[in-house]
């Protein structure tokens, strides 16, 4: 089953409120946030042998990548918002 089927209600709601692009990005951001929470919870049990206060190195890499992806999505959403506002102000 695809993400479009799994998240149909969320996609429809966000696309209606924010437009197609921003709505899909918002749902992607929600998916990443949910995944980060799950990985973070898993990191409590899979700690680094060198530093027991931190998650294992592979989980640290996954968390870093997911946080980077969230930052990129947020920057695209902000850029789209600025473009929409500029177009609205111009016309």
C-alpha cells in the first residue's frame, strides 16, 4: 500500500488547507516527526557502548539524516509560503 493510500485523509486535509505542494510536504514532515520519535525511543534501549548516554552510532546517523530532511522540508515550505505571499501582494 502506498503512502497516498495510507495517509489519504491527512493528505486530503492538508492539501485542502495548504495547497497540493505544501500539504504533501506537511504530511511528509509529520511522517518524519513520527519516525524520529520512534527512533528516539529505540535509542533509549540501543545505547552506544562507548557513551551510554547516547544512542548507538547507527541510530545517531539515522536521527541526523531525518533531522536534516525535516530542515530541508521546512525550508521548502517557507520558500513556497514566501512565493505565495509575494504573488498575492503583487497581484
